[in-house]
C-alpha cells in the first residue's frame, strides 16, 4: 500500500500529474530552497514534507528530504523540521498498519489510486473529491451533492428520534430561582502592538503585564479577552448585559416576579500562567465600571477559588466522612485553568455543589457563552414564548425510547444559535450552512463544515410542529451541541456523573456526553432538543480583533481535536464503531481511523494554501500557523504515540475522581439533614467562599 499511498500524495503535490485542476496549488513551485528569508524557509519546509511524502519516484524527493535533514539541527527551524521528519515516518506507518487491519480503508485507498491514474480524474473533480473523502473523510461523502442533502437530513432526524414514554412530572417552574446559569471568561495578554502604559487598567496591573507578556503562552482559546480592551469589545460585559436585559424582559412581561434575581457563576481562565494571579483583580475593576446590571447575582471563580473549594471543603469532607486518603485527583479535575474540558466540567459540577451547600432549590444548570444573547423580541414573536418559557418544558427530564429500542433519560437540554447578521431572515436560520463555494486544498482530506451543516439542519433546526415530531409523543435527542445553550438537571448530573476530561482542548461540549455514552444498559443519559430555545450569536459584532489574534491557535486546536478525539474514543470502554456511529456525523467526523495522516495532510495543505496566496497577510498567517502549530502538534503527537494508554489511564482516573466528588456531596447533604456539626461548618465555609466570589456592581 505504500506505493499506492505515495502516488496519491504525489497527485496532491505535483500538479503535473493532474492535481492542478482539483487542488489548484503547485507544491512543486513552492519549494525554492535557495530562498532563505524566514517566510521562504517556512514555505520550503512545508513543501519539502509533501514532496518527500510522495516517495522516491518524485524527482525532487532527494532534494526535499535533504532540505528537511539539513534543518534538523537549525537553531530556529530544528523543531519544525523534526516535526515533519517524524510525520514522514508516522504517516506511512499508520497507513500501512490500518490498511492491514481494515479492508474497507484498503479498498478505498486502492480505488482512489486507480482513479487518479486514469484519465477521468482531471476532468471530473467532483468524483475526485468523493474518492478522497471516501478514504480520508467518510462523513463528507455525497454531501457536496445538493440533491442528497434533504434525504440525509431526514435520515439523521429519524436516527435521533425519541418516543417519549414519560414527561418530567416536575419540570422547571421558576428559571431564575431553579436554574444556575454559568459561563466562562477567557483572558489573555494585550496584543503585542498595544502600549501597555496606555491601557485603561491600574498601575499595578500594567507593571505585572510587562513581565507576563514575555511568558510563553500555556493555553489557547478561541477568542479570549485581551486585558485592557475597551468595554464595548469586552465579551464578559457584553454577555452579562445581554443576560440582564433578558431578565428585565421577563419581569416586564410578568413571567418573573419583579424582585427575582438570577444567579450566574462565571469561571475565569487565563492563557498565561502569570495571569492567574491578576485575573480576578482585572475582572473586578472592569465589572465595577458596569452600570447596567440590575437583575443578576454574579460570582467569578478563579483557579485560586477552586483550590480553596478543594482544600477547605471537599478534602476535609472526604477524609471525615468517606475515609478517603487518596484524593489528589480532586486538584486535577476541579478547577478553571487549563484546557477547555477542565472549566467546562467545573461549570456543570458547580451546580451540584450549589444545590447541596448554597441553594437547595437549584434543579438545573444552563451554560451560555458571553458572546450570545437571548433575542427576546424574536423569541416571543416566532416561538410564542420568551426565553425562560422554554426552560419550563417537561421534555427536559423526560424519559423515552430511541430507534434501537434503548431507554434514555433526557436529563440534558440543548438549544440552537442564530447569527446576528441572519436573525432578520428568521430566528430559525441555521448558523452553519452548507458551503456554496469551491473546495479548498485541505478540504480534500477533511471538510467538517459539511457534516456540521447537516447536523445543524437535522438536529438544531427541528421544530415540533407535525405528526413526526410533536414534542409530546416524539422528539429528537441531540449529539451536536454547542458550549452555550445547553444544560443539565442536577439530579441527572448527580446520577450519571458526566464530565469532559481535562485533556480535551476543543469541542469540550461535544466530549461531555461521551464520558457516559453507554454507561447504563437500562437507561442512558441524553440531550433533548428544545425547539425555539435559540440564542443570537454576536461574536463578529464586537470580538473581531480577538478572533483574528487567536486564529492560528484556533486552527491548531482543531487539528489537535482530531488527534485527541480519535485516541479518546479508543480509550473509552465501548466499541469504536458503536461510539463513532452514535456521535456522528459531526462530532464523529473528528474521530478518524487514520488521525495522524489526516492531521499532517490537513495541516500541510492549509499552510500551502496560505503561501499560495499573493497577499502578505495570508503568507504571514501561514508562517504563524507553521511556527506555533507545528510546536503544539508535535508535543501532542509525541505524548499520544509514546504513551498509547495515556488517555485511557487519565480517563479512568478522572472518572473515579468525579465519583468521589459526587459521593462527597451526597454524604454532606445527608449529614446536613441530620444537623451534623462538621457538615454545618462546611456549609458556612462554602457560603463564605461564595460570598468572596461575588461581584459587587456599582449602581447609580
């Protein structure tokens, strides 16, 4: 299979063999080893990798391999060259191993090889893309053909169908009182182009930022808030104002009591280690400038606060009541800094803590993103109820039977999004649509927009208005969810213990259900789709600069997502194919049988497309992606390849940790009911901790 695979790569890398009509990138021309400026070296290393991966039959093979070898010891480029050299070995080894074990993959590769050797490949680009997708991205097969999409949408809806056997007899009645709203704040250093002295922050923060800005970045987020950004571009202020306005709307309509207050718990995560010590001071200063919050009680938890929660409440309770001597895992799983998975799990789990030790009336939690708001006017006009009315549905907490006759508990809820620029068309206008453009080079091997658009239409846009789905006897479950507009009942949380592992750095929302996908053979936990529970996504309106700053990091995170999800599924205690089929097509498309191959090719082709563009901006983007992306990818790949059981061990360790967490809360709750003195002391400590996290907004 090695020669066949190399011939396929040569089709990509050498337009003289026919790829020019499809990929539209001349990799051969990008390899100019005599050009030695930094951008040229980056371009050359990337091109050399693709040429060398084409095999010895490529006439530039020796020169390309020599170029990679020659830069391995280079001070600035050695790490990048090593990343590509390892890639040559890892990709060929993976393809050989998988083809030996998987006849379908072997056949697909053979068919693709035969196709590109024929005369039609250059004249039938649509078929060529299909053949590539069959091997590298099976979830994309046939989705480029518009005629197939409606059938695919209907088929996916049928797969998600739930026959309701029992509605929740005690649904949410007062969302402001019974639902703990949560969100995450992501903070980063100011852009390098900003003058720190000119920032609108305290002198103490300015002094600290000078040193912190020189640190290596530890964590990458999609569009973190740069310290010192103007209030209009501050996502945290924007989102809280929007939530406050939503509560005000409910009060004006009489759906909430005039004195109702909504509780919102925020986690504060930082991209640089040094920011951990100043993030709370910064946020408190910013929030004190906010004059429009009237209806919210806001609590911000930093890493220091979660550490106090572990030290002062969880560990003493574990030692006193459970005799648990091994509780170090609590430090790993309970916190807000680190990869996305860590703060996401905390923002779910904190509702159980809140119910036991702060407010027993809490029945559920719902996470929003702070670049999203409830479009109350449109919700009222187009769904017949305002936002909080949707939380009262008896579908949330209902029981049912899926199409395979498995019993499910719909203890989680998921809504949808509409982009700000599309809401005038309809509240139900999908936020991700099928592309109406040509296919880019990297999309020959991975094109997630296709299954994402499919599941957006099939799952998120479903309305309970007909006999097939009436929302009373039938509904649909959701696998494709977003980080905002989703929630869980505390009873389900404490029963099933779902979590997102701390090694998940992207799509933490998608990974959450995977931890308990088939936990209980009698009844499994699932998301219910609530039609009409829609938030407006406004990120482009105020966070363009932050998004631009984080672009390379986001792309790299997407590549790492393929690696982590693929290895994570292999670490779960259920069959690979069962998991992939259940979470497909969108979440499942990031679970690949050949993840190293897909990631290396996707990465290299994306960079090649940047350098193929004539604008300096695009070439700079390619340079930045290669420098930062190759480093992060190489570190991740080494960990996964050198320790194949790493994720398996970590998953099971964290699973035990979360069981301990909920066992602690169950026991403390029982002891509080008995007026146990130690439990009452823990409650006082918890209340004091929470008071210390509360934000006092200045009111005119």
